[in-house]
């Protein structure tokens, strides 16, 4: 059974929230796959992770870089896990048939986009039916994450 966390972005965009969550993932010694909706989005995220902070960067790679097994964070538009990650991040409405192969799946969606919200609701239902442990996280007025619901498992 996989823990699936739904992150409802309201105060900050993906470009700010994703690096923070990836940083926490790496601090725990975990490896991650970030699955985006397109090759263009993968390239944008690749650039973001090199430049989002003056203090450093998040080590990562994609198919252009190669050597997936050496990358603690793998950026892709494909449903793959070439770096042996135990955490999957789904962004831009990406869907994976392999959620159950990870310890943790984090689905991040824009709360200001009704299509994204409806898609996330559908994913919640599908994950619940699959028997995964679900939690729903929403940003408060300060942008901090608060757990609002949990189900399954």
C-alpha cells in the first residue's frame, strides 16, 4: 500500500512548492521521480531546480543527462522509475499506472484551476478504491501545509 498525498496549491505555485518538498525528500535520504505533463515542462522544471535558490540547487537529471541510476531526482514525462526512487511526484495532471510501486506519491495540483481540482478529485477516488492511504494537504494563509483529510489504508 502506498501513501498518496494530495497537495492543493493555493498560496504558492508549483515552482516554489516543488523544490521545498523535493528538498525534504532528499534530506530524508529518499530518491524521487517527478513526472510532468510534457517534455517542455520537464525542461522548465530542470532549469528551475538549477536556479530556484541562490544558496544551491537540487541534484537531479533527466533523459538528456542520462545516468538515471546516479540521479537522486529524476525528471520525466514518462511513467518510469529508472533511478529506483521510492517517492513519486505527479505534477501538471500527470498520471501513473505505477503508484503502487512507490512508498509515497505526492500529487500536486493548482487550486485555482478547476480542471486540475476535478482531476485531483478523480485521482483521490481511484487511489481510495485501490486501497492506498490518502492524505489531503492545503496551504494556509502563510503558505504552510496543513493536513485537512485522510482516508484509506
